[in-house]
C-alpha cells in the first residue's frame, strides 16, 4: 500500500474504517454541492465504497499524527493514452487540514507523473465554486477552458472550468519532495 507524505498531510488508500466519513460526504447535499454527482442514499454510498473500480484510485487525506480520514481525493486513469482526471477533492468542514487541498493534489500529481507513468492530469470544478480556482493553480494545474453545462446535479446543468498539467511542465515547478515522489521514492509502505 502506497502512502504519500507531504509537509502537512498524508494520503493513504481508503480502508473499511473510512466508510462513515465517505457516507458523510456522499450523502450530504452540502458536501456534494460542488462535486459532479448528486447526493447518494446511504445504501448507494456503501455500494460505491465497496465496488472496486480498477481505474480509479481514491486516497484518504489524513494528518501525520492521526489516521482518521479528514477528506479524500481521487485519480481516474483514463482508458486511452496516458491521461488521468483528478476527482472528488473534499476536506471536511472544521477539519484541522482545512486549506490543504492543494498539497493533497500536489502529492497525488507527483505520484501520477512518476510511478503511475501518467503524462497529463486534468481536473475541473463547477464554474461557480470561487475558491477552487486558486486550489487548482496552487496544485500546479493551469487553466484550460470552461465546458458549458457539462454535468447535471441538483436539478440543473452546471458549467465546469478545467485545468491541466503535463508531466514535464509540472516537474519544473515541483518541490524536492514532490520530485522524490515522482522519481519513485515511496515515503511509507504498510
């Protein structure tokens, strides 16, 4: 199991103990407000949590001192080419890790551009989610486009602003720690 450790956060694969937090996120109309999915029923969240998707990696975001899941971030490996989409970045309200979303993204991208062999990572956020633009750019993604009415949630269509990074350009601004991860340095194994 690969665990990625940054200055303030740690990313680890989900485990059974994370189900209550996963349900809290995906069953909440507030926490799913800006995600690309509608709120789930508890049963649907359980099914989603336990249904493996070989092309999707989901990591719990934790602190260094506490293994409790404070958020999550995912990476969907696309079937063609060497591309991946960052999905579902959520940090729980009131979490001590509030403001660490960009760091979680940077750790994930270093892993994607190195050990996973991904060339291009992209992500998007609802165009009306004002705070996510700065999180995306702090994570090293560059603005690309606004896709009109890309997904339908909460009874209406939403525009999505997209961002991307390619391996070579992202590495130029990566920290020494991020470069070490991209070079295959696994910072912790269980």
